[in-house]
C-alpha cells in the first residue's frame, strides 16, 4: 500500500503559483519520472509530497493524507533524495546512513543493534561496506550519490522521491545509479517518483513520464507517448530527433539547428 | 505504520559490528579526565598563599569520615583552602565546562563555526540586566537572593527570546543566518542601552565594570550552589541531544524529511545553552574564547561528531578554565589578572598551533 | 628599580615644591599678608598660576562665574569661601549640598554646554576629550587640578584655587588648619612597635590601593602597613587582590571605601567566604568610609583621617 496520489494540488511561493491544480496518481511499485523545462515545478511537487512546502489540495500516501501524518510517520512513509545532499565534512558513510534511521527512533532515542544491522545490510547492498568508515568529504561523486541513496534506503520508506539523481555524474555513473535504483525498486517494491532532466534516461527507466510545464501537467504516459518531437519543440524550445529503439526505449537526440 | 520491513529476511543472526560509527575515543576521554584532574590539582596547590602539598592533601582528607580521623590541619590554612581555593576551583570547572559545551551546542544548532555562547545576545542581556539592577536597585534582594544575578538571568533570557522572535518574523526560522543577524542586532541594542545607563549612572560604574569582568575573585560555595542546578540541567540537556546535533549538520530539507523537527531541536538546545551561559556569566563574567576554542580544537584533533565533541568539551573546557584561573591568581600574585585576559592570551596561540598542525582539516 | 622609583617620586615632590614657590612668588600673597576683612578679597588681579600640569594660566580679573568639573575642586572652592563665585558644578560634585549641581560631565565634557554658562574660570581634574583646548578657544582661563599624590599636593591645589578666585587668605587658613589637624592625628598615635596592617577596599571585588596612591599616603603617614603594597610592580597602583591573600594577610584594620557603590559593611564583610577569621572582622575594626571622601583629595580627608586614627588607637590599645 504505497501508492501516491495528488489531487488538485497547488503550491504558491509568495503568491505566485508554481504548481497549479495538479492531479497525479502513482501506483504502488511504479516509477514515475517528472520531466519538464527549468522552472516547471518538478522539485516543488516532490517537496510538497514531503511537506517541505505548504500546499493546497490533497496528497495521499497509501491512502493516508500527508497533511495529517506526524512528521515521523511521514518520514517512515517517504524518503527523499535531494538534488545536492549536504554531506557534512568529517562524517563517516555509516554514520551518515545511520541518520536515515531517525524516523524509527524516539526524539532522544539511540540506535539499536537492529538499526546498525539494517544500515550494514544497506551499505553491503550498495557496495559501500568497504567505505563504511570513510569520511563523506573523501568520496568520489558516484560514491557520494550511493551514500545518499544508502541514507534514504536506511529510512525503509516504501516511497522514494528523487530529485535529479544524475546531475554532475558522467554517463557511466548515470547509468549505474539509475540501474541501482531500478533494481532496488524491484527488490523492495518501492514506489519511485523522480524529477529528471535527462529525457532519454527518464524514458528508459520510468514506467511513465509526467511532463510539467509552468506548474501544470501537460502530458502523462509512456515514453513514446510523451516524448514526441512537437511536444519537446514546444515546451523545451529544443530541436530534437526522437528515435524509437527496439526494446530499449526512446532516445531523444538534440539536433543542431 | 507505513514503514515496511525491507531487509527482514536478510538481517544477520550473529551480531556484526558496523564500522565507522563515531565513538568517544577512550584515550581522549581518559586524557580529558586526566587533564581535568591535573588542572584541579594545580588549581588547589597553586595560589598567592603558599600551602604545601601535604597540607592540601590533609585538608582534603580531613572531612572524610574514617579517613580524616586524627588529621589536624592548621585552621588558618584549612580556612583558605576550604572557603576560598576549593570553591574557586570547582567554580572554574563549572564555568569552563559549561561555556565550552554551550559553545559547541550553539555552533551545532546555528551551523556556524563562529557561534559562541554570547551570540544571541545572552551576555549583552545579562550585562544589561545586571547594570540596571546595580544602577536602579542597588543592594536589593528577593527572597534573600541578591537581585543582580537574577536580573542577569532575566536579561539573558530576554535577549535570546528577542533574537528568536525577531529572527523568526524575518526568516521563519529556516535560516540560521537570520537568527544570528537578529542576535547581533539585539546584542548591539542591549549594549547601547547598557552604555547609556552606565554613562548616566556614573556612581555605579565601578560595580558595573567589576560585574562584567567577573567575580571568580570573590567566589565561594554560595556561588557554586547558585549555578550548579542550571549548569547540570544545561549540560545534561545538551548531552542527550548529541545525536540530533549530528543530524543538524545535514541540510535543512534532509533533516526535516527524516522526521526531525529542526525548530524543536534548535529551541530546546538554545534554551539549554543560554540557561547555562547566563548562570556562568552571573558568576564568571564575560569570559571570551572558551566557547569557540575548546570545541574547535576537539573537532580538529579528535573528531567532529557531537558524541565526541560534547563530552570532551566539558572535560577540556573545565580543565582549561581552571588552569587559566590559576594563572589569573598567581602570575601577578597577590594581585589578580582578569581571567578573560588569560583565556585569550593562552587560547589564541594554542588555537593557531592546532589550526596550523591540522591544516586541510575541514572546519 | 625600587630605588629608581623612590628617587623619581622625590624628584616629582621637589618639582611640586618649586611650582608652589613659583605660584607664591607671582601671587605675592602667599604666607604673609593677613587680610583685614576676609570676605572682601584684596588681591589684585591679574594672577598667574602654574598648574601641576606645567601650563601657566593667567586670570585677568577675579572670576565670578566659575564652572567646576571636579568634585574635589568643588569641595575645595566651597571650603575656602569661594562657593558664591561658583555658578555650575559637574554631575559628580555632590558636596556640599548647596553646590549648583548640573548635568555637566567631567568625564565626557561638552564644551558647548560649558560655554552656555559663560564662565570666567573653568576648573577640572583631567584634560579629557579636548577640554583644555576647547575652553581656551573660548578665551576662558582653564585650571587643571589633577588627582593629588599626597597631602602636600592637596594643600597646593587649595592655595592655587584660593589664588585663582581671589581668596588666598582663606586658602592659607584652611591649609593651616588641615596641617595642624593632621599633625595632631599623627601625634595621637604611639610610635607603634607593632605594625598595624590595613586593607583598603575600593569595591567588592577586592580592588585596593597601594602606598603610591593618595589614600595610601594617608596610611603611610600613620605608620600603617598597607597589605596592597605586596602587589608587584606588574600591576597598577590599584591592584585587585586575591581573597586568599587578604585572608592570609590578616589585616588589623579594614577600610571600606565601597559603602555607597556596593553597600559593604562589617556584616557583609564577615559573611564573605573565609573572612570571618580575619582579626579586623573579629574585633570589629572595619571602617565604613564614605566612598566619595576616600576617593577625593579635598578638605574632608581630615574627617576620614580622624576616623582612621581613632580606629588605629583602638587597635593599639587592644594589642
């Protein structure tokens, strides 16, 4: 029971609406990618689901209204991977991941050996067990991204929100991070909502894409339905060639004007 | 409710340690305890009046039932030790430990390495409260308690509450910068009122100055008892927030999405740290530097986790202040030096050495 | 070092003496001529006065609009009968009660506010905030009478103020009276074989005064041992003493010059941690002095000295 539904959600910053009247339903275990040009409101949608911004309308997770959950219960239901996680200097990977257990502890609670076991297993699953004692500031970009995922997974929330997971990674690392998230989603039956810039990757990994423009939903569906040359030309003001590849999704290739 | 057991099938039966978790290194904990003991030893042995090692030990043992039987100490020396030197050393422990741990706490909640116990105007408020009490109601006492430290408490509380309210209206408490700016503004405002009162009430100027410079010189067990409850409460509250102080080093959105109320943690820790600061300012005056130097030296030398910084700050802060106070009463004996002069004189070069020797370590 | 210091202070005293003589010479009024009617000054202006600071001040005619920014000078002016010539005194001049107290400040002097009184003589204890320069720019004579180092300095200042206000005879007679009183106090004390130890307290954080200060000179004149003199030369003449040192020194006499600022008295001193064993506390030889009298160098120092002399007699009798 980890479906996410938004109905008539509006978010305004200083009176200016950035998300308008948004309806969205994400099934349990589904991967939905939010795409759209800069300023479309992708990140704001994710922030509304985790109640980091006030919103009008209703957001439900597993049938329960987000607005009425305690912040701890919300954190047990939704984990969020922000675009540029702050990695405190000097903190070790395991300590960082262990902070993901916070929603399961009391206000002044102490981590139990069970919490430590969960974190150890998460680190092992992400291939970070060798780096457990390393300081965050001494990790490579890809390792940092994995550490951030570890912290979110340690939260054991059935819904995972991801904001631009591949920014500043090279193409190999982009693939491996998305591959990893997809594997974890299948293994743990996670519901994933990801805001993504890179359209080809978004289409390859998501079950469905939701195209936001100016805070409104303009298209939702499979990659081949949403990623059309006219739509991208209109909303991104980009000239692209969309290539259907047999069995491996839709490629969006920019074309020189 | 919403949580799912993701890894239940793979949880190992045998307890396996997770490496890389911050632990208080025992060598440092023992070293801190030893440093505190040694500084207290120096503190009780050194003073403008020469009292031998044997006499000091005997005076310490004499009141212990059983052990002390048959020990007789010169009453004059026993009086000096028990009425003056011992309480002053104990007060040094309380003041130093509290200032250092309050500094660490402020740096944690404001995520600002320059934050110190005086940041939110706590000292400015305490000084204004005391100045007003000295100037307007000299010698008054409420329920047998001198009104000056009470006024200092009220002043410190008012300053911090003011800074908090101001920072909140301006920035909704999301930004620590707003809170710090509010604190600076409140401190400047309180300082100006204090200067004005001081200028217009010149007859009380001497007492105001001696208050601001601290009264460790006149300390007795009364002062120890006055601050002890606040200091214990303050340090205990900060102590149990070690894990949350570590969590606060994450980004604000990340902390919130972990179900931790940044506002609540910040409020509780700030109130606790301010309470402790106001209490020790009431007896020790404004002693700069301890709250910045001690926690940072520990971060650079030992580690940045508050599980390490908080307990070691208490030990080393206390040891440092006892030593500084010992210097204050011996260097120009039988005269006294202001302790703030000593803490800055010893602290600044020491800190520079630590900074240079750990170059490249993140602050 | 110590020797050098002593010589330096001897030199200073000699200079003051010379200055005094010079002042007398220019006045031609010192010492001798008795005025037949004391209330009608007969001195002829202009007079020139060489202040301890070194500058010579010329006063063209008898001043009738004197502004005093020094509480001590105020006390001196009124004691020599020049009170009627004083039109304004600073906010710290609280004695005598009849002095025309104003909001003028001697610490942070406001030249404009001073000028508003159109003074014909300004007296201060310190040249702070460009005071002398500012007053001179107004073409008003300005006399600086700084903190006295000893009683002779005080006598000299009284005479100078007498000369400046046209009341040299009154000044002479006041100085004469003070001298004879001081002489009788000293005579009333036996040549003590046993040194009486005194602790002079400036505030309740144990700031004290060594023999290099005016008040310290008073104790020295009485042959008392000032416990603050043990404070090394590394600190000022007003050192803050350690509590344990004061207790260990066991003074026979404690003089509290912090009864007004800090409400100290015998009972509050006795209540201090560890102080109850001190001889002065046990025998009640704790003098509650008026903070103002003990921190000024005016004529009222005689009252203070009388009280101290009485207590020293009691200490000697008890011994």
